[in-house]
C-alpha cells in the first residue's frame, strides 16, 4: 500500500515561489504532506484514491491470511 500520495496534479501558488498546492482541493502540498487524510473532505482526488484503496484491499489477498501451503495458488 502506498504511504505517500504525490502523484497528483500540482499547481504552483503564484505568490509563493516554491510552494505548490493540489489542483483539486487547493490545499498546499506543505499542508497535505503526502497524506491523503490532509486533503479536503470533498476532494475528488482523495475520494478517488480511497476508492482504489478499497478496491485493492478487496482484490488482493490479505498478507495476514497468507499461508505458505497456498503459495502455489498465487498466479
Ligand atoms: Zn486534494
């Protein structure tokens, strides 16, 4: 699972030369700090990532349930 989310469209903040913010929810990257939780509640990117996370968790077998006797069943 990804820990940091930095693969998003970033927008330069005009008044701050080195500051960037998310194109989606307009929150500065320095505030987001790569964490999904720091996005706005109604952020489209956050909603999309959460959807993918849920889908991934649903599709992939959980590590905690990984049993060596089933190793041949992978792929
Ligand atoms: Zn956002």
